[in-house]
C-alpha cells in the first residue's frame, strides 16, 4: 500500500479527476508526483487558487476532448491520410485554444499566473485559417479551390439531368417498377425495376435486391448522362484527395506545436479541476514554509461527513503524541495532518480556515496498522519493525513521520523501551513526529520531552462516548473496557474487568 492509499489521497484525486474533460488529463492528475520544492509547490497552489477564483466568479471555459488528438497521432504514425472530419477536429482544437486564451486575457486580473502559463501555447493561426477555409462541418467546402467549385457546379447540373431522365423513365413505365423512389447503387443512380421486366428495356443492371425480386437498373436513356456524372465525381475525388494530402502535410509539419498545446491544455484542465474541488470543498490556500511549522485552523478531513474541525499548532520539529481510547479518532487526526501535508504537494488547497499554515516536507514515513503487510507471514510486530528499520536507516532532514500505535504487538515494557529509543533517534534527525500510543511509558516520555506536545481525544463525561475533538496538552486513558462494552461484551465480564482494575489500582 503506497502513501496515497494510506492517507486516502488517491480517493481525493479520483474525485478531482472527475472534473477533468479527457482521460489524458484525468490520468495525469491521479498520477502526478508529489512536489517537495517550496517554489514548485507554491506555483501549483497559486495556479489552483486562481482557478478557484475564476470559477467563484462564474468564468466558464469550453473544453476540447484531448483524447481525440491522441487517436490522430496513431493514424499519422502509420503514415495514413487524415480525412475531412479528422482535419475538422484539428480546426476545432485550435478554435477552442484561441477562445480559451482570449477568455483568460479578459480575466487576467483574476488569474495572472494561469494566463501567463497559457501564453506559451502556439496559436498556429495560419494552419487554423486554412483548415477553417477548406473544411466546413466535417466536409471539404465547395469553394476550397476554384477548380473544386467549378467541378461541383457541373456535378450539380449533371446530377439534375440524370435525375430528370430517370424520373421520366419511372413515369413512362409505372407498372414495371417496384417503387417510384430512385436509389444509388455502386455510385450509380438507378430505378427499382421488377426482376421480370429487366429484359424489356435497354440499359444496365447495376445490382439486385437480396430476394432477387428487384433489380437496380440504369436505363440507356440515362446511361450517357450517368457516365458523364461519374467522370465529374472522379474529378472531384481527385481534387479533394489533393487538398487532404496538402492539409495532412500541414498538420504533420505543425504536430510538435500541436502536441505541446495538447500538453498545456491538459495541464490547464487539471488546474481547473483542482480549482473546482477547492470550490466544492470550501478550501483555501494555506501559507507555506520549509521550517516544519504546522498550523491547522478548523481543518476538515474532506472524506468525512460532519467531520469535527481540527485545530493544531506545532512549532518547527515539535512532535505530537496523541493518546486516548480506540475508536476515539486518534488515527483520523494523524491521517488528516499527513493528508494536508500531501495535498499541497499535488496542488490542492486545504479544507481549513484562514490562518492555516503547512510545511513542505521533503520526506514522508508512515507506520500505520492498516499498512502493515502480512504477505511475508510476519507477525504484526515484526512487520512494524521492518518498516521502522527502513525508516531509521533512510531518514533525512525535513521529514514527516507518522507512527500509529508504535511498539504494539509485543511485551509492553520492551515495546515501549524500543519505541522511545526509535522516537529519540528520529528526533535527533530533526523529523516532525506525529504518533499515537496506549502505552503508559511512552505517554510519560512524551510528557517529559520538551519537544513533544501531548493530546487526547475528548470523551463525553456523561455518556463516555467520543466527541472526536482533539484536546491539547492532556493525556488520555485507553478506555478499553468502555470499548468492549460498546461492542457488546457480556455485562458480567465487563463488571469483573472493572472489579479487577479497581483491585489492581488499590
């Protein structure tokens, strides 16, 4: 399980991807690597905030499905000719690009950095004008060239002559035809003649129906006119072919610029999707630092409905030790802090209030129960220790370390001693440590340690149920008996456990 899965960032990115307009953009967004450079993180977050601002001001854009260009790339790679509808796609792509950049220019004050980003696109106005002139509604226009215009004018007149000759035949021999409707077969316009009548008239059988009861017949009176029409249609095809060859060559010559534009529009689509997510979740741009300072004001886990807002402030390299009962929300707090630290590194604003500040960490290390692998047939403790061995061997400066129930799965005394030694080592490496524990020795260590802040998850004193609020500078009990009772353990067993606990304390 990777870091995005552990923190559920992958689920958030999957939601953000639904706001994109192509598979290309959606895939790129979900696989975007984390940025660890402050400048790069700040740039992406600023772009997201600008997109958020545009959307909040009801600025709308039209989008082109970029996946269609990828399909054209395959055809060009095979050395094939682009047809008129495919060339029309290129035209609409360039029109969309022009409209999009024009809209950004109009609203430049709302999104200066985003506007500047899209000025790197190449308008290819010459290619676009040629395409617009020659291809209209997915077809080669009549006036694409003077020659084509003349040929098509002749085709229109000749087609009318053929139509007239065939209509006269139908009207003259109404009992010999199956239908008055003319039909085209093998590029020839025909009458629908009853099969038994085919030898009565001079002309050519072009085709016949599946049942054989009807033949598609070109009468001799229309044949000469049809032959002239066929010649004109061949001339038209030759002229159209030359135009398609020329335009395909123009597209190939401009393909590098087109793919660069495609990449920029994909990036724009991703940024706008991030902005849409920020708008939907009422998120905002946090202040950034590289000093490991964390300040979350009314932070809300974006995947939890009615999440209790989280408020926490950690000075540089200050650790947080969270105590309290199972099911009280300790791991949620730990994951929320980690999630926020990761969200900014993929360009996402944070669902938190004004005043929130987040550090840009260079490394993330996670040891959470649901991340411990059993595929190697290791015990829970051995699996956890394997993770901690790798962590301590490779820890670097400016790391965020998440330790959920460190040292569990073995003897409490040994587990506590080992855990404290590991935490001390990580502190010496200047890591920011967010940890949870039930062990009394680790709680006592955290209380005595000057760089650790303790916290517990609040419980309602009347109902003894968790409120999921984080109480700072406190140490909480594990409430194991309460949880067992809540999960339905028999009352006599609960009573015996409480009696035994009271006796031991006495």
